[in-house]
């Protein structure tokens, strides 16, 4: 593995599952990223703290930011989602190999979208997901300028 490819994956964990939930009335997509947080006490604590202060409808977490990156490794394409808590430079990253077009379209089709980081034990059946079922998720709004959208699409083979 080349140094550049290795650096892309450095510190990142695999995404257990992904789903795209259409949001209305805003028509902004929400990408649900299911992660294994069993060995990450800081992530568990962050999600629990946000869940305690959550309102009746999931909202974007204040003080957190998210960003996507992509890699064309030749034999596969990989998306990486990076979550950061701005105040103390805390961050986590997860990767998803060979993302489906629906996922790439959701993150590159508009000025912004939401990403809900959802612990695996709360995910249940992804086919039944809706916005109301995302209690317990850490949600961030992610903005992506057009040049970044084009780069992600190209690096994912679309």
C-alpha cells in the first residue's frame, strides 16, 4: 500500500452500514452512518451527552463539523467521513469501501446534507429508518462546495 493510500486510512474505522433518508419538508438528504462505538468511550459519551439535550426532532449538533473525502485505490473506491468537535480538536473518521451511487448522489447533489452518526446497537433495521427514529444519533450538517462534489464523484467512479 502506498504512503498516500495508507495515510488516507490512518486512524479510520470501517462503517458498519449506511442508509440515505430523504428529509422533508427541507428535501435535504440525511446519510445515516452506522458505526461500532463499543471500543470508543469518548464517542459514546459525546452521543449520550447530545441525546440528553435532544429535542423532539433530531437537530444538528452544535460544535461539531463533518467532511467527506474519497480515494480511488485502483481496485476499489473508498469514501471517508470525518467527524470533528471543533472546541477541542477531537475527531473520528470512518471509511466505506465501494459506496453505492445512491450514497455518492446524496452527499454530492446539493449545497449541504446531514450526516447522522448512529451507534450500531441503536440502528435496528435500516430499512425502517426515518428521521424520528434517529434519536441517539450525533447529527451534523455538512456543506460541500461544487469542486469538492465533483472530486468525490470522480474518485468514487461516477
